[in-house]
């Protein structure tokens, strides 16, 4: 009796965790992109950010979806505001927030002021819009470098120095501080530093933010508890998305997200539905998984395009990101194995009571996303 209840609890928990993906896609948290320029002692920091989340008071650190915040209603209200109305809200909010965005030079803080607020028109309210918040400050005359501290709760920042040779490019989480950034350039990170810095970017895109990729990997996992089918599928998927990730990041292949994203959803539906009707690896599934991996690689490439890979250190950044993605996928598989595979994978009822129900939920979510991405965006 106890074992039966435990089995039921684990299956329901798995279904519940999977079903979270149905509501997260539309409110994904995106990183802030900051372009830093210092000209004749005048500092300008152009922040491209999801400003509604900031104004709503949402703590973005470690958050994958704004629906998980108790401030989500305020966020949704702000997203529906026309540009002029939202700009007024931003100008009321920004001076207080700038007290937490700290830039130090020559041993003293640089006072920051709002120079411009550029709010796009209201588009699809189910997707974040990228507002530009441009702040300026006067650098001390003796300053040769600066350090920037990104506020706690502000989520992720990709900081890019502009207008100099060998510019600094860094990835910060909320509460972190950069190294010294020389104003004249030369602060470019080493290849190893870039490589190490992009591993968490890739991992973060899978866990917790890559729910469509998580569901696809789970679809591969639920086909069979035997090791070889999983190895064949994951190997095909990894090889394929590595190819298109590189080609997409190099801008050799470019397919609009309006095409790629629905096809990714369709790939989730396919692997999940096939799990329901077959209990083993057929000869064409690795080839199909390879084809689906090409699509997912284009999705990963769009993330790197958003971040902006450092042109002079493209290869270490790309490799680091890809390794982070692989570590994220392996973590998903490990969690699934520890949650259900290890305990129940060899049971006679595993397929009927765990693999098929979980695959059905994955297929339903994938179908919902497909319809949403074709007809509702």
C-alpha cells in the first residue's frame, strides 16, 4: 500500500512539474543588455531591458518566469500601457533604482541621471518588449577605469563596452561587480574567462528557462529505460544542435523565430506521441531526432544573438555556451532518472503507469505551444 501511494505521488509530481511548462512560455525572463560608452569624460550606459518587470518590483534573480512572482499582476498591467504612459512610470521609478546601480571610478561613485527612455509600441502583450533606458554620468577627470555593480534583484546583465579596442564584455548576475574596466580599452577577458563565463549562460538556458528543450529531452528519456536508446538519441540531438548553433551564431543560417519556434513545439509532440505507440528505438527515430536537433540548435543560436557574442572571442564563448547546454540536458536526464527511472524503470507497469501518462502530458503541452505560436502570436 505504501509503495503504491509513493508511486502515485511520484507520477503526479512528475506530471505537475511537466505541466508547469504550459504557462511559463509567455512570460520568460530575458537578460538586460548594457552598452557602455565613455567619450570625453561623459559616461553613457544604454540598457535594453524588460523595464516593466523592474517597475513592478519583481525580483528577477534566478527567476525564469514572471508568473512565479506575487507582482505578476502589476507587471501585466504595465505591459499593456502605451509608450507615453509607461515612460512616465519609468521616469518616476528610475531615479530611486539608479541609487542601486553603482558605477565607481577613481575611488568615488559616479552620479547617474536618466538621459532617455525609449519605449516601443505595445505589440504582443504575451511577449516582453525591449525598452531602452539610457543613463549618463560625468566621470572624474583622473579616472582611468571603472567598475560597475549590478543591483540585487535585477536578474542577468550582459555588459558590452563600446568604442574602444579590445573592449570588455561580461556577464553579471544580480549583486555582482565587474573587474576593473579600462576606459581606453584593453579590458577584454581572456579566452578561458569567456569560456567559463558562457557555461552558466548555456546551462541557464536549459535550467530553469528552457522548458521547451526540457520537455524534448524528457520525451527522449521516456521512450525506454535502457541506456543504449537514450545514448543514441541524445548523441544525435547533441550533434545536430551543435551544428546549427554554430551556423546560426555565425549568421550563415538564419530562419525566423516565427518558423523555428512552432517547429520546436511540433518536435516535442512527435517524440511524445511516438513514446505512446512504441516501446523501443526504431531505426528512423535517431535520424528524426537529429533533424529536430537542428531546429533546437537554431533556437539556441537566437539566444546567443540576443546576448551578442564577443566577435574577437567567438569560439570560446560558443564552446562554453554549448557545454553549458549539454550540462543542463544531462542534469534533466539525471533528475528524471533519480525521480522515476531508478525506482520504477524495471517494473512491469512502468510504461503503462509512468512513461505513457507523462508522454501524453508532454504531447499536450507541445500541441498547445504549437497552436499558440502559430495562431496566438
